[in-house]
C-alpha cells in the first residue's frame, strides 16, 4: 500500500494543505502498519525486538491528528473498531457489571473484543475519571497480550496523562505500558486548522441581545420547519432524561439543562444519538467556581464532535475570549477548537 501517494491524492481531493510534518506521520504509520500486519515469512525463525503494538499521535489542537488517523483507519481493511474513549470505557464497565466472575471480567471482555477487532482507534484520548485511571493498567496489559493493536490521538503526551489526578501513583503502571508498547509521535504545526478555516461563525452568536435572539430563533424555525415539537424521554440505566424541546432530531437546550446537573458521558452519548442538530443557549464563561460544569461541557462537546452533530450557540462571551478554570486549560483548548468547526456555517 503506497500510503503517501494515497494521502497526497486524499489531500488534493479535499483541498487540504499538505505539510512535511504530516507526511512524516504518514510514513511512520506506514512503517507501523507494515511491522504489525505484513510480517516477513522468515520473522518467525529469528528472534526480533518486541513489536510495538500501539501508535500514539500527540499534538496541539487543530493540527490535523484526527484527519490523519481517520484517513489511515479508513484505508486499512483489517477488523477494526473506532470509538470515543468514554464510550469504550462504558462498554467495559457494563461488561464487568454483567460478568458473574468479577476476577475474570477483564479477561473475558478483552477476549470478546479480540474476536472481532485487530486494531482499536481512540481519537483525542485523555483520562479524567479516577475509576478509569485505576483500572487502565490491567485492562491495556491484557489488550496488548491479546495482540490487539491500538492507535491514539491526543493533545497530551504519554508522560503527562492524568497529570495531578487523584492517586496518580496507581496510574503510573499504565503509563509504563504505553511507553513500552507504543510508538509516540508528535505532530508539530503552528496553526489551528479548525479555527483558521472556520472564520465564519454564523452559528455562534455573541453577545446575547435582541439581534442574537432573533437570529437564533429564526434559524431554529428554519431547521424545524414541518417538524412537530415534542418531549422525548431517554432512559439511561433506569434514569430518565427529558428533552423538553425536541423537534424530530433537532433539540434546543439551555446550558444549565446539560451541564449544571448530574449528567455524565453515558447520558451525553444517548442525547447525541437522539440528535441531528443541537441549539444551545447561554454558554457561560468558566472559572474555578463552575469547573464541574466546564468538565461536563468538555465531555459533551467531545461526544457531539465524535457524532458529527452541528450546533448553534448563544453566549455573552466571544468564542476566542472564553476563559477556563486552571485545571482544565489544556483540554478546553480542544473544546474551543472544535466549537469553531461545529458552529461554522460550512459544517452541516
């Protein structure tokens, strides 16, 4: 497979700028794929250095990590699975909960996974949940023992994952596993392609005034034409979530409805699965006093972006001026970058 040639054609067809740093990553991915999937017949007769089963691509927001790994994932024909990491961990915890033999829960989950998956893909990988942090070492040890290959994109270097997290000492074994089992490649580009390409934020309205409210409601009327307003009730593990302003896939929310209540990734996944377009009102500025709401908002936007759902937002604060609580500055850069794309008139 001439991956570089195919990538150049892909960029040309999609009018993407080509740069040397991205081409280097493509060459690294080609090498990684060849080592793991195109082994030489004679390899089995000679003792070789342990093969790296993972590929960890790190870089700043909007530099093209997702674009490159999506391209790579689409080109390979192996048994593969692409999931948001939150969704993957929800599957894992559900499997452990249902498994009668808790001690063998991880083994059974990974063996089931390996039957249909040769390569896993996690986009924008990060760890914020202490429950996940405590279990990842054992889980990924087994994943790599089963020879499942894993590709990651992340804004965070392996050594900095779960930095300053609770009981991080128990997370260190997972970091050591990633360091031992993954090629770590950094993508350097001095531009956020999402924000630079999406200057026309017709669907991000700020400040909130009569004009912004008029445009917001007008766009809602256009999108929901011939759609009937209903209340849709979602059920997540016995809990009910009511979508009060539901128009056959188009949903209108106030920020507090989504982020100022006890909702998590499972809830946001179900909301996203029910939505084709999301209208969100009153996005606030963030600080130490509403960091919990900000963390939920980060999770929400990650899931909305993964599901490719366009948005329209009102806020008192311009998108490039929204502040962050101290502990969430780095992951929030990704959120802001993604909002540029999700609210662009070109994104639909």
